[in-house]
C-alpha cells in the first residue's frame, strides 16, 4: 500500500511539471508580434486644407422658370386673304416691322366709295346752305313763306349730319385698309407661322398668325421658403437684391439681374412665396420657358469661417470634421454648418481660423490616428 501511494504522488508531480512547462514558458520568436502589425505606428497619408476666414456672399439657391415680359399673338382684324409674309420663322423683329400683308383690293375699293359718298354729300350740303342763305334774305322782305325757310334750314342740318356720317364711314374704310398690314407690336422673336401666302384668315380667328415673344428684357420666376421671406424683405429694403440665373450644364457666366417682384401672399399648400427677377438678357442666354438655377444674394458675411465642402462628414451625432492637431494626429471635431457656398461650407461653430482639416482620406481615420500630408490625387 505504501508503494502504491508513492507511485501516485510521483505521477502527480510529473504531470504538474509538464503543465507548468507547457503554458508558463515565454513565447517563441515566431509567435511575437512584429512592428508591422501595429497600424497606429504608421502615419496615414491624407490631404488637408486650412480653415479660412473670408467674406462670403449670403446666397439662397433655387430653381426658376424663364418668363417673357410680353408675348403677343398676332391675328387678323378682318376677313381676308394673306398676300405676303415678310419674315422668316424665328426671326428677331423690331416694333413696327411689317410681318403680313393681306389682299388690299376690296378695302381700297371701299375707301374710294366712302370718299365718293362724302364728296356727293358735301356738294349737296353746299347747295343747301346757299338755298338757306337766299331764303333768309327773302324772308326779311316777306318774299317767301316762313315754312320754306324752315325747310331749307332742316335740309342743311340733315346734310351736315350726313357728311359727318360719311366722314366716319371713310375713317372706318381707311382703318380696314390699314388692317391689311399686320406689324410687330414690340421688339421680340417670332415663333411658328401658321398662315402662308394664299391662306384665308378671319377676324380674330384662332390660331394666331404668329406669336412675337419679347426677349429683352426678360423675367425669371422662382419660389423661396416662407422662412426666408423676412431676410429677403430686409435686403430689398436696404437696396437692390442681386439675382443670378444660369441654365443647368451651362459653363458660361450666369446672367445677372435684380429682384423685381414679391407675391402678395404665401402659398399655404407649399409654404413658399413666388418672386420674380428682371434680367437685361442682352446676349439672349435666358430662353422663355427654360428651367434655370437661380441664386439670390442677400448680402455678404464679412468674416465667415469656411472649409472645403468635402471636409465635412456626417455621422450618427451630426456633422463633423477631422481636425489635425499640432502632433500630427487627428480628432473628430463636431461642427455646425451654417450654409453651403458652392464648393465650401460655412461653419457656424466648432472651428476657428488657421486650423487644418482633412479633405481626403477620412475613411481610414480614427480619432488619435497619426497622419502625413500627401498631394491631392496621389
């Protein structure tokens, strides 16, 4: 029994020694972490930009529609036939330019007839006046009856009225003759022509012969939120409110105009209010009916804190930027974006001028990571 107990104790001591050797021995060189396995020790390449303070316009951006100040649909005032068309479709015309000529033969005949009637009645009026003068002299001598003199006076009165009617008829005939020439009522651009030489046209018949659309000046209609109405009114009370408009995809300089109209009521269904801006449109860049990008400038913030727009990130807690500290590490800095100004973000709070923020390479960054500057696009 004593030998059995000694054997059991011996096996237990041997097992305990093997366990300690197996799990308490130091790691070998192959299992030790190398320096390349520590990501925080290598600086991450990023592109940075300084936080700047500069004057920034206070802009409101929206979409608008180009509208002509006037568009006149020309129609015939008489039943007639088109004799000639003196312009081409899409041509720029001036006020007073001759556009259509109608057949003049019938109106000219009516003018000559009215002139003849007037001449006849004027001759009769002259004779009646002479008769009335003779009767007036004779009645003083009691040579004629009073009834004859009264008849002569009545004849003169009737013929005077007839002459006035003849003059009115002549004016109407000449007016109808003038309707045979259809002229442009304003400077503008012609549209599609619906009547060709030989076409029969009727008084005020639809469709119009042609529509002339005013191109210069021109208006742009747009809507802004009712929240922005007080700021717009203050800017308008202080002076002219600058408005720019540009067609989407157009790389040219935007057209410049000024705010000219604010609607009298807010649309309760959309919470917006309609406005209009007037543009000189000397180069014809703004086309009636086109959609344009509108920017309303209410003023200038003299000392705005700005960063490139790509520096601003959005997280669960709002917007933030990666700010580079003095030891070339980054920290996630919460910021409040007051507004966007083109490719820049105007920062309301969270940053101060002359700090540095990361603009490219944010996806690999964590707070406290070391960074190194690289060229954009490298």
